[in-house]
């Protein structure tokens, strides 16, 4: 009997937990069920909750990447803020600022090799026919201030923006206050559906974070976001035809709906096309900003977002 | 009794307590997870809008004025290649805000974002002391703000067009994720003269219609030229000796030879993927069967043996299977068999007659000509016969040939009428983006070369 009860408890608890996790974890459902009620019922609550948010933003902004790069526009800078990081990365090719023309045009030796294994246009090909001789020279490396960066695919490198993300993390962590767990639970159980609990509202002094789970994006808001990004997403043919090529991006957004920094690619793949897929995804997100359909009152909810670009459904034929 | 009950209750309470702990523990975890997932909005983007990539191609700059013409011409060739592929939309140069003056500087991406160019190509042509030119280019991701590719080539100035094709391929591959097909040639039958007295010559040209060269003199009828996958050779059928025979021609040297010593007419030749063999049809009486000949040992092997016309054989890229057409069931249909001739199975199941099957270089599809209700269609199907898709149709379309990347087909289309004649056309796998391939006169029976490099 004892054990029976225990087993029963544990079993039920596990089931409940599974339910919670799986339901909330699935973005699909997100729109369908959970959020609807929010939209209808809790408007008032949400507005209250979010009162504090506005102030928070300013702090964040400063972090925006500093422009040093070539580009003047701030926004732009943001996009490719990484003057330095880039340098580190592979592309030697970056054009040096006006050095003398000759030697260094950097060609791509390595790049070519990786990107276009089969084609490898440059070098040998020419050899066949009396045509073009060949060969790319080794990239020269000069320290380049700003040039092009490239965030290559696979590895999400630490970008300059860590700071921005941090704030979020902190808040999240604050959320877990073990002591308050029970209370949280009760709440959520009681008023399920609607705005759930805003766990840490009080805790985080900063930014008046409303953050709560209480405010969520509504179905309409998510749909609008999805549509806007879909319009800009141009998956190249090679990406459309590669199977299982999902790109997961992490975005940091400013309150005005513009991006902070370049979206980070969170996953990787051995597929050669992955780099191209991830570039297309990043390009779509950059190109389609600002995301003004996201209400400022819920900034804490969407300031940091994950987007999964999944081309599989597009290949119906 | 009471004590017993008490014990039971105690035990029960303990169990309850333990259960609660367990429940709490699980809930803590659950809340943790919920917090995380809810705190971070996660959205799936499953629909995109595939469209030609807007690409800006300012003229390649020249380090000296004399090289400027080559720079502009190269840009023109690259732009034309990319535009014709249907996957790129070159931005009108009139919209350019920025003039590239220094190839070694990163562009101001804002100036290109404003005009919605997603990609930008900059280049420079520099004459070298030894008489060659150096061509450099960079491909930029305008919105990502980074260089995607940078290469340079040294070549004789006369080869600028070829370099432009190679650069086009590099751009195509870097942006689409698929190999390009611009640095290729087409061999085809050039047709001149009145409709009832056409002179047919073998001709070869770049994939975009330039650099045409004639390989035969037009005194004898030639048909169905096919490129070797490995050498600068072409195999074709000619009436040169009076009777139709399969020939082998070296493009570089002009050397020609008859393939095999067969008693009857041979036709419909094609190379094996390794370039070591030629498969073709041999007519014997009212029948035709398929033979393979090893080009080194000259050994021939008979692959089909049926009282029907078996022709148009084409190897799968792995060399293990052969697709061909046969009328053994009463009408022309498409069959697949092992490379040794075993296990022929009909794969075409639709209405109409099927002919000229060609296996895609990728192996995933077979292209064919289909006659249905008096019209000629070009289509593709999977090697098991499923997924048939028609890409183009009309009065007369025939003889598909694959681009080396398996995304584009070229074929010829006959225009009816006294002034009509065959023209070369290309269409991509989506069935959109039909393009006329320029030829100096009429042209038929195109065959696409592999990538030259």
C-alpha cells in the first residue's frame, strides 16, 4: 500500500510534469490553445503587469554594438558589429583598407576548398584548357579593422552581445526561487489558462521586469511575426531540397522591434548546405526588421526569441 | 487494533509525505522548464518565399583604363548567366548608389541594402607584366554584412569569358548551395538551309551561346551528339559512310573514328559515366537491340535481345542501371534494366508514348520526351516510374539533356511553318523559367557537357 501510493504519486506527478513540459514546449500548441485565453481574458491584467517595462529598455540600448565598422548607421552597425570577432574568423579575404593593389587580393584558398569542393573553379580548372591559369593565393592577413565579418554557420560564436543576453538569463534565474515554488504552483493551478504567474515580478528590481509568464504573445501577434519573417525568408534551392535542415536562431530585439546585433545560430549540422541555410535565415531576420507587431508592453517576453526555420514543409512536391 | 490502525495511518502518512516530496520535486522541475520555455518565445517559421535572389553586379573595376572593357564585359556575362538561371535577379545598375572605386575596401552595405540587393559582387581586372590578366572578385552578403567568397584567377586576356563563367559558378554555388553549370559547353546539330534541304553540322558552343565552333562540314547528316563525361570527346551518329554509324570525335584534335564494326546501322550512342564505354542501338532486320562497347578493348556486349526496337539507352550515374525505350509492349515506353541487361522493367505508366529517356546526373530523375494527343512534352519521373511531372509541352519538343547539376534541362523545340525550324531551349526542374538558348541558325539535338573544370 505504501509503495503503491508512492508509486501512484510519483506516476501522476510525472505525468503532470510531462504534460506541462510537452504542452508548453511545443510552439505549435502555443498558438492554438494556451494563448487564446490570454488574448481574451487578461488584457487588463497584462497592461497592469507591464507597467514597469518601459524604463528598462534604455539600459539595454546602450549595449547596442558600437559602430566602428565601416558603416555609419547605427542599425547597420548592429548588424555587423563585430569588427573584431570577424577578423579572427576565417576569412582572410577581407579587403584591407586600401593597401596596394597587388599582392593581396586574397583569394580564397581555403574557402574555395570548403565551400566548393567539386567545382573548385579557380585553380585547376583553368589548367585544362589553355585558359586561365590559376590559382588563388593565400589570403593575406592583415589586420583589418572593420571588414567583413562573417559569421559562419555552424558555430555560433560568442558575439559581442553577450551582455544583452545576460540580463535575460538573470531574470530567468531569479524566477526560480525555490522557496516560492509552491506558491507559484498554486497560482498556476488556480488560474490556469490565463496569465499564469509572474514569478519574479517583485524580485527583479531592474527594468521593472514584468517578464512574467503572465504576458505572452497572442496568436495574432505570433502570426503577424511569422508572416513577416516568412516574406523575407528565401530558402535557396539547395536548402529547400536538403532534408532536415532546420536552423535555430536566437534573436535579441530592441523595444522598437529592431535587432540588437546579429542573430545567433544555435545549432549546427554536418550538411554542407547548413551554412547557406543559416545565412538565409539570418538574412531574412535582418531584412524584415523592425518587428513592430510586437507590443512594447510585452517587451520582456519577446526581447529574446528563438526562431526555428524549417523548410521541410515547403517541399510538398 | 488501535495501534495497528495508528501504524497504518503513520505508514500512510509517510507514504503521502514521500509522495508529496516526489510530486514537489517533479513540479519544481516542471516549473523550471515552463519558465524557461515560456520566458523565451519560440516561433517556427515553416513557410518561406523562394524567389530569385536580388544581386548587384557593378562592373568590375580595372586598375588601368585598358582593362576596363574586359571588366565590364565580364560583369555582363556573369549577370546574364545568373539571370538566366532563374535563381537570381540582377539589380538594375541604374539603381546603384555606390560606385565601387576601391576593390580592397569593404562596401558600404547600407547603400546596397537600400536598393534591396541581397548579394553584391565586386571585382577587379589587372593586367600582369607577363601579358596575362588577374581577375579578382568578392561576393558579399549585404544583409549579413560579410564577405561570402573571394577568389582570383590569372589568365590570358582572351579567356576572360571562361573566367566569367567560372566566377558565375562560384557565385551560384555559394548562394544556392548547388553546383553551377555555367562553365560548360553545348554540342548540338546546327541546321541551315531550306526546310527540305537542311545542311546539318555538328557545332559546339559555350552554354550561353557564345564561342561557337563547327565540328563537321555539313556534307553528311549527323544526329544525336553526346558528350563524354571524362574526355574532350563526342559520340554521334552520322551518315558519313552512307549507312548510319556511330562515331567518336575528339573535339580538340578533330580526329574521328567509327565505333565498333557492326553489320547493320548503329545509332543512339551514349557514353557510360566513366567514359570507358559507349552504349548504342544496333539495327538487325526490323529490330534494334542495345549493345555496349568497351572503348579500350573494343569488346562488345549485347544487352537486350527482343523482337522489338530497343533504343535510346542512358546509364544511371552510378553505372549500375540503364534506362532505355522499347516498343516491346506495343508502343514506345521506358524501361530500366541492370547494366548487364538483366531485369528490364517498364517504368512509364501514363498515357502516350515515351522516348529519349536520360538519367539525371544526380540519379534522382529520368527526363523523357512524351507524345500525347499529337503534342510533344518534356517531363521527368523518378527511376521507379513514379512522380511523373511535365515541364513543358507544345507542337514539338524533344531530346532533353541535363545540365551537370541536374537542375536544368535543355531540349529542342520545333516551330511549324515554312520558315520554322528547331531551336534550343532550356527549362528548369520547376517547369518555369523557359529560356531560349541563342544559336546562329536553327539547332537541334543539344547535349550538355559536364563542367569543364
